[in-house]
C-alpha cells in the first residue's frame, strides 16, 4: 500500500513538473500558477479528486522548498476543489449472473468465490485478502473487518451465500489462515 502511494505521488509530481516545465523557478509558483495547473488538468478531463491529488503533491513540494530547502519564504494558497461524493452503483442480477458463469467457465473458482463474497459484503479487495478465520464468528454469520481504509473496525452480517462460501473454503483450506489468503491483488 505504501509503495503504491509513493508511485502514485511520484507520477502526479512528474505530470505537474512536465506541465510547469523543469526550469520554472519555485519562487515563481503563485496562486495564478496554481490556477493554471488546476485548469490544465481539468481541460484534460481529470476529476476534481484527481486534480486535488496533483495539487496536494505540488503543495508538498512547496512545503519542502519552504521548510527544508529554504528556497521560498511563503507557500501560496492551494486551490482545493470540493469533491463530489462517489456514485453508488449496484450490479444487476443479470450482470452478477454473467460474471459468475464466466468465472466458472474459466475455472477461476477462487476468484468466483471472492467476487460473490465481495458483492454480498461490500468489502474492498484488501479487506477480503486480509480476512482470517479468527475474524469470523463460530457460526460464520458475522465477519469483523479489523484493518480497513477508514481504520475503524466493523462487523458485517453475512448472507446465506457468503456463509456457504466461507464454510466451503474452510473445508478446502483448513491449513490456511483465511478464506482468500492464497490470492494476491494480481489474481
């Protein structure tokens, strides 16, 4: 996760520097320049959230220039845009069935179980891959997610289908730590 964040930040920093030009003096970056950066990435079709991430990387670079390198005395105000709430979209029964049939046809049973379990629980990929047998209650009716994006543990009631998936996987993976631990983000 930390490595991915560093790669993301480096990629955003590179795009900002490419737009501004490598030879632009840091002292010349002001509110007008920041508005130009925002407008440029908006014109490229970037969402408000993506533009904000690029500006926040630039903000971090300016903080380093001010606090550590002492190149500038003050940092301009960063024009952060209010982000829209993400949309919620549910799969239709037909989409869910098509996905299930396709994964079975491709003999991707582990991924099939993971996808259906994700649909029924609403869990993120990282939460699913970190699930341990000790996170489930004795009857597999509830799953407690201890490590998550918000860093607030939560308990999820399991549907009949999710319980069946976990019970079946427990039977075939009794020597493993959890139902999906053999899987990786790539799989």
